[in-house]
């Protein structure tokens, strides 16, 4: 009997040593959770025995339980590295489309040859699908899928609308719009440029020139003439060019020199054939409107020298909108300059938010939400089955996996460019190692004493 008790003690001490050694070996393993050997005494009794005098039967290992408390975070320079701050597990699958899921806290992800996000063993990270605004369309584990990061973003979209907002200096010197020449900076007051795109995604520079006309003031109204060029070539306007009132006699009031009751006007057109639009301000510098009211270019592939290259949509035109421009006595300043076209974008950056949303940024300025990282939790984490590679499988003891989004409910937030380190406390493990060693030695001594006593009994004559 005493032999068995001593042997059970040695076996338990060996199990404790093995557990401690495994913890120490994985002190630098990302996402590793330390284990703790748990023991219970062996006690056998029957209804006819005297429990007051019964001796225990030794010790047994009841469980090697993993401890899922949070490990410290190690920050990295890899945007695909992820750590969970709080509860939850990442979900991985060995093949695309498989529902044989594994669960891990190790977030060292990378992209494979097909641009899928995978872990170090090649398992696919599972994510929830999202709409164009980045909102999850489903949070069910069965609808998760691998996330693939495209190298390019979409197809080219030709520019249709250009928005300009600026301040024109009321103190600028007046010039003659008829003398406008884009190659002569003295023939205009200011200019600004924006890149637009044709139907093939080819970029072009649209330049807007501002000219404050001579003798061009209504009573209480100030006019400016705008001309447009694409890659330095003339861009004509749809409809008649704008007109502005004249003040030929210089008295500060619009003229009616022929006395017909109609104010004299001048066409906003240069001697070189450049037709412009007129934008008007009141005496307080506030925007009144433009003539034409809607400034639209003629088809860029038809007008002038056919600016667009071969293959592009020659019917492309642009609607130019002025959003509350002003004419104050301050320097010329462009406060907004927008256009709605895009070219083909090349991948420049990938970011993961605290809520798990994976965004890809592209060289054309677009940001595309790709997916949202799926997290799961369990009623009993210690019931999970270890499968190696710092991963676990669902079991009857753990309960079913409950899926959800990061940073919501009981799920933790995701920290991009970070890894969760092992939660092993090396100092504690070394102390436990000494304790397990002493326990092993004590049980070995018990076995040795029992052997000596039995040898003595056998030698009695």
C-alpha cells in the first residue's frame, strides 16, 4: 500500500515538473497560455470500514488546466499583427471555405501568395463580411470567410463634377479678358489646378484662370471671368459664354451708351477664342451666381484640339460648381478643390481598427473596407481542447463558440501592430520548479524508506 502511495506521489511530482517545464519552454511563445497541474487525494472507503482510521491511497492528477488571463502586449511595426485586449479568440480555418475552426490568441498574421491573411501555419483568418460602409452584414460564425487583400482598387471612374471654393481678392488690379492668354501670367489675376481623370483612368490637369475685368462692375455687383484649360489646351463651355456689364466711361456705374434702356455688356471671350464664364459677387463680397448658371464644359474629346487621348470617352464633359466663393479684401486663397473621378489604385496600406474592421488604402486616395475580424468566446475556456500551434478546438466541456464583433459586449478590442505575449511568469515558474523538485525527492525518500522496512521484515528469522 505504502509503495503505491509513494509511487503516486512521484508520478504527481513528475507531472508537476513536466507542466512547469512546458511553461518555461513557451515563455516567448506568442499567445501561449500557461498551464497549472491540479491534484486530488485518492481515498477509498466502504460502508463496513472505519473512516476514522482509513489512510488515503495517494494522489492523482485531476487536470492540467490552462490559465487564460491576459498576457502583456508587445508592439510591432507590422500592421497585420493583432492582439486582443480583453476576452475572445481569433478564428482560423485550415482551408478556405472549411468550417473546421480553430481558435487562438496568437495574432501574428501575414499574407500568403494569394494575398489571403494567414497565420504562421497557413491557416486562414476568418472574418465577417461587410458592406461598402464597413458595417457587418452578418455576425454568424457560419458566414465567416477568409479575407483577401486586393492589390488594386476597382475600375477607373471618369470625372464628371469639379467643386471649387475660394476667396478672390477684391483689391486685385483689373485686366482685359479679351487679352487673356494662359501662357502670359500678366493676362490673368489668379489660377488653380486640380487633377481629373478620363474614362481610362488617365490623369489630366484642369486649370481654372480668374480674371477681374476692366469696367466690369454692376451697381453693387463685382464680376470675375473664369477660363478653363486641360493640360494647357482650351476647354470650351457649353452654351453661350458669360457676359458682364461695361463701364466704358469709368464713372463706376454700368453703361447704357446708346440710350436704348439696356445696359451695355461684353462677351467673356478672349481674342484667342477662349470663352469664359462670369461669376458675380455683391458689395459685401458674397457669391451671387454665375453666367451661365451651370458651368459645363463641352465634350473634352471633341472641343478644341481634342484634349483626351485615343480610346478615352470623347463625350466626357465636366460640371464646375462654385461652393460659396467670396470676394473679400484679402489674398487669393483656395479653400476647397474636389473632383469625383478615380484612377486604378495600387495598394499602399492596410489598417485594422479596434473594432476589427480591415481597411485597405490605395494610391488613388480610396479606402476600401474589406472585412471585420471575427472573435468568439466560450462559457468555459478551460474546457477547450489543445491542438498545438497555440490553438484550441471547441469541446463539450467548453460549450459552443459564440461569435461577435470586437469592442462590443464581452469581446475585447483589437490592437493592431501588437502581439499578445505568453502569460507565463518566469519567476513564479522557477519557484514552482524548485517546489516540484523537492516534492519528487520527498516521495522518492518515502519509497526508499518503505523498501528498507520491507527488506528488514523479509530478513527476520
